[in-house]
C-alpha cells in the first residue's frame, strides 16, 4: 500500500524506505525496502545512484524529559538506530540512512517551529518519521501535501488521522485507538455482557474513541446504561455510574487521571468481584506509583485495580513467519531498556494498520492466572412478593372458624327458643340478622388473607371487590338490626301521648333493608365509576440475605383505584353516622330495664368497642400498609373482636337468664303491703307497668304515690283492727239488748230500711247514742262503705263488687281478718 502510494507522487520514491513500528516493546522490520527497490527498478534513479550517499530522514519526537510522552521517544531512538544498522549490515543497498531528530516537546507551537526549521535550514529530507503527540502530529500531517512529503508515525493512534481526505500523505504502523473497539465488543459478547457504562476523559482523543465505541455497541445491541465525561475530578461521575448500577465500566483516560479514577472507585467500593474495569493498555509501567495527586495510598490503588482488564495492540506477532530480514519475532534481540523485537508482516486497510488486540488482566498478587467467575453486567433484580405468612394466616383462620362456630351456636339457640317469652320479646328475627352480619364479617377475613401467592392476578382483582362488599354488608346487617331493635324500644317508651303503640318486625326489616339499600347504591356506583383494581407497589432494593450477587426488590399488591380516598370517605361517613345514631338510641333507652325487651346497654357497649377498635385499626392499618403480615393481623383481629364482642353481648345474657331463671319474663310481680318490701316493690313496679307507660320521670312519680297510698292502707287496716277489737269487747255487755232488738225486728220483718219513719223509733233508744243498738248500726254501715268505696281506689279491694253487703273478708287482701257484724237497717 505504501509503495503504490509513493509511486503516485511527483518524484519516484526511494527504494530504501523502511517502515518502523516501534512502541514500548516492538521494532518494525526493513522487509519493505526490497519491495520498493524492485518496484522502482528501471526508473530514472539518477538522484540517488551515487554510492555511499547519505539520505536524511526528519524525525519529529518529544525528546525533553519534562514533555508528555517523552518516554516513548527515548525508548524508540535505540530501536531506530538498530534498524538502520540492520539495513547497513545487509549490504543489499549502496546508500545509507541517517536520522535528524527535532524535538517537538509535545507542544503545537514548538512542533510547528521544529518542522519549519527542518524545512528551511536542514538538508532536503527524504520523508518524515515520527509523530507521537496527537495534536502536533495532526497539525503537521495536514500540511504534508503542500511540501510533497510523506510522514510515517509509529505512535500516533488518534482516530482523526484516519481521514484520508484530510491527511492523504500520513501513514502509521500502529492501529488507531478506534481499532480496539470491535475487539472490545467481541470481548463483551464472549462473556454475555449486554449492559455497560463509559467513563471518558474530556479531550478530543478519548472523545472520538468513545463516539466510535458507542456506534459499535449499538450495532451489537449492547445497552449503554450511562455515559460520563470528566475533566479533572472523576469522583462525581464514578458515583453516578454506581447509582445507575453500572457493573462493566469501559474507561478512556490517561494514566495520570487513571489513579484518580481508581481512588474514587476504592472510596465508593466499586471494585472486586462485582465490577469489571476495562481501560487502555498503553500506560507506562507501574504508572500507579507515579500518581501523587490522589488521597489514596498505593495499597488502596492496587486493591481497587485488582482484576482490571487493559486493551492494547499485540506488539509482537505470534505467527512463525520469517520476514525479509530472515528473522521471526520469537528470535528477536533483547536490547537496551526494553525488548527490541522484529516485527512480522504489516497489514493495512484503508490506510489503517491492522493488528492483533491483546487483553491483559491486572493481578496484584501472585504470578499464576486465577480462575475467577466473571462479574455480571448488572445487578440482577429478583422480584419478591411480600405475602401473608402461612402460619399466621392459619392461626387467624382457625380463630375465625371458632368465631363462626360460636355464631352458629347462637343461631341454633335463638331458633330453638324462638317461642319462649324471653327470646320472643327480644325479636328473634332481628337476632338472626345480627348473627348473619357477624358471619359475613367473619368470612371477609379469609378473603383479606389471600394474595397473589394463592390466586392469579385476575382472581385477586375479583377478591378486592368481593371482600369489600361482604364486609360492608355484614357490618350494616349486624348493627342495623341492633339499631332497629333499639329504635323500637325508644319509640314505645318515649310515646308522650301514652297511646298504645305496636311496632311489628316487618317495620324493622324495612329499616334494615333501607340501610342495606344505601350500601348497595354506594357499592354499585363505586364498582361502575371507579372499580377496585390490582396495583403493585415496588420498594427499594435489598441485599440478598444469602449473600448472592443479586438484589431483592420487594413488591406488594394492593386493591386501589383512582379516587380511593373519596370512596372510603363516603363509606366511613355513612357508617360513622349510623354508629352515632345507634349511640343516641342506646343513650335514650338506657333506663328501660326490661331485659327481654331492651338491649340498649349491650348495644351501647358494642358501639363503643367497635368504634374505638375501628378507629385504631384503620390508623394502624394505614401506617403498616407496606407490612402485609402486620396489616392483615390487625384487620383480622379487629373484625374478630368486634364481631365476637357484639354477638356475646347480645346473646350471652339471654343464655344465662334462660339457664338461671327461665320464668323471668313471665313472672307475675305482686305488690306487697308491708313496709320492709319497699325496695323489692320499687324494682318490680316498672315490670308490672305495661309497654304504654310514660317516660322515666313519670314512672318515678307513680312509684312515690304508690308507696304513699300503701302506707295509708296500712294505717286504715290498723284502725279497722282496733275497731273490731272494741266491738268484740263490748258485745257481751249488750247481749240482752241484741236479743230484744232481734225480737223487735222479727216482729216487723216486712219493714224496709228506707221506709222507716224516724218518729216511730222509740225516743229513749235514740237519745242514748252509745246504746248497743246505735253502735251496732254504725259498725254495720261504716265498714262496708270503707271497703267498697275507699279501698278499691288504691287497689285494696276489687272494685267490681256491687253489693254493699259484701264482707271485707271476700277480698284476697283481707282473708286473714275475722268476719265483721253486718246489720241491715231499713229506712237508711
């Protein structure tokens, strides 16, 4: 390629052109000279035909030790002299090559001045050899065509020099930096790495390599997770790579900044078996020891560098092919500072040197290559469902089943004794609804414990709706029935007009049905407008508990919709109003003490317990939404507690009463007339009162009046006893008078009490008011009047007695009294 290109120049090329390929460990061959000599045979060679003529070559390299890349030039100079010596010793040519070195100091201005000085003041140079620093080389190579010169570089690897239109007279025996990119892509494919990141120093040379690498990676369908560029401090960019979970990092930076990069990697713990660094391989030997601009020690840098892979060109051909010099690469001569090796065949494609790419792994310890598992190109994330613990679900399910069995026992008890007066007065049908609501609430617990580990995603969405409906309907059924019963008691005992009021169970069913209808309207609108759906909430990555190179990303399934807060607010508001209404009814009927008819005390206790538990449960459940076990445990325990305490408060007292006092609802509470029974009578007075009694204050007044009247009865009975005793005491004294009176009455049997004329009565008898006759007449008239007129008004004697001659002894309350004397007085 080079010979054909030189043949097209204005003057024929010299046959002694030698292409030197010199790097850290290599020296090119002179086999290309013979090809040029044969190609130029028969041409006009007058300008070089003199024997022993010296042909000058311009050598442009940084020679000053303080200049960048000067170490390359210092290592190359002995190799150049060795190559010239090989040409001279071959005795195949009658000329000699001489080198004229010009120091560019790796500076653009000084490099241009050295080039122009060589043109103006130096001999007429055959060609230009050199070009180490990319910036200096590109400036000079762009002007070569005007000076009719050819430049051959052994170290300029910048990709921009591959532009044949811009640099037609520039050639190099070293591949460009871009040549490593296809090899890097194949290396990534070999280890199945499909996700990488790049870290590039912000200079033209490395930016061009990064751009070409990006194109190669896209062609190979390899994902570039992050691309970072830096100028001086790379730590911020290295941190971004770690945050983006980049595990395979391809770096493009020089050795001065490489120490800073690995110092940052050490501080961020981005080294070891989880990370793989791929960097250029043309750094100077022990470059980390010369880096003094970092805060890390050499030991830390070596720790972070352990296992990095460097990419460079193979300086020595591995093929056993002899060149024109008759040597192969393995028989090279060891010279000067480095191994000076004779290069094998040199190949070009589109002006670019083709070579072998070498991958080298850095190992700080030991000389034997260790077999290490390659790292992964990313943190493999394993999704892990946060699910209900099976033992916890089993325990709570067992408790729920026991609660359902208890509810079933209460249902059996209620149905079996439905005709008993105690159960019948407590509305057995409403009690059945309370039990049904409790069973529905219990059943919802089983559904709340099912998640994606038990059912499919579609079934989970169905469960979201079903369990919500069951819980809401169960709550309304149980507490709606309790509140309906309490409302009936309130309506009866708060009847101000004291009229008889009958509220049948059908009306209570209508009330409960209305509450359920409101629930159904809310639930149907919820389902149509904004139905519940399965949503997945993902959480931060967690380390694998088993220490594997994977990350765990927990996720949790929820039942949510777009306007979840609004719908829950509607449900909570309705249920809250229902509970407040129940509390009001329970408070209003708190003094009604008919156990078979009134459950207000137990309903109040149920409402208070349920309200407190629901508020606590809702708050804790919201705060623990990311902990499904805690949330399920709280929800289940709240439902179990509320349902169990409600059922027990409603049915356990009835069960206890049935066992201890089965006739409690049918006992006839009789009034006692003795003063020491006051307390018992006051307790039973309310029981005797019918359902149509007045309010509590009026009942208290009636109790006081009743007590006062009974005291009066007791006093009257005492007086009666005294009168009877007096009569018995004086009766013997008037036995004779009684006989005469009897004879007198027998003589006039036809006389009537009302027709008797007072004037006909013996005046002597009337004048003595204390006579036996007068006493007898008074007792015969006063006692019947007392018993028949006064006592019935206070419940002492049956008021239905129509005969004034009835004896007080016929009254049940006075059977212990002796019979009194009764005298029929005509004409009274």
